[in-house]
C-alpha cells in the first residue's frame, strides 16, 4: 500500500535550462556559501583584528554581515560567464539541439515547412 504513494502519474519530466541553472546556484548557496563566515574569521585571525568595522555597534562591520553574499557573488559571476553567456553556435549545433527535442512527426512537419519556405523564396535559384 505504501508503494502506491511513490508512483507518479507522469513518465517523463522535462527540465528547462534555467531550472538546471537555478538548481546549481541553489545548491552552491545552501552548501558552500555559508562557509564564507569561516573564511572571514580566518582572515580576521590572520590579521589579528576583532571585526571588519564599526558600522553596527557590537555586530562587526558590513563585511561581517556580507561574507556569505561575497562568496555567492563571486560564484554567480563565474557561473554566469562559464555556463550562461551565449557562445557562438554553428548551424549544425542548433539543428542537432532542435531535432533532439522533437518527435518524428514534429521533425517531418519542420522538414515540410522548411521546404515550403525555400520554394517560396526560390532558394538556390539563379
């Protein structure tokens, strides 16, 4: 009877690229970024200072409040430059991506539509 709760009504689940990016950023933010406080404490110990400033009395400086956010900002920038910024793609790469996500019927419809467009424009005719 418990097994019944583990079955899902769908057989496939599509995930958009933005959802993969959100997953990666979310995992980093929840697992690694909190260690920013440890890194900041290490810097403070190395320089023998109590805190990074006196902006909030008794609470340290603004960097004591933003240590996790600083690590997250650096990671987000590097992640964006590495995985999100568009690169130059060839026609073959674009067509392969399109065809990988189309059913056979959709591929045939695409082929017919492209043929119709080329005929209308007299593509390849002198």
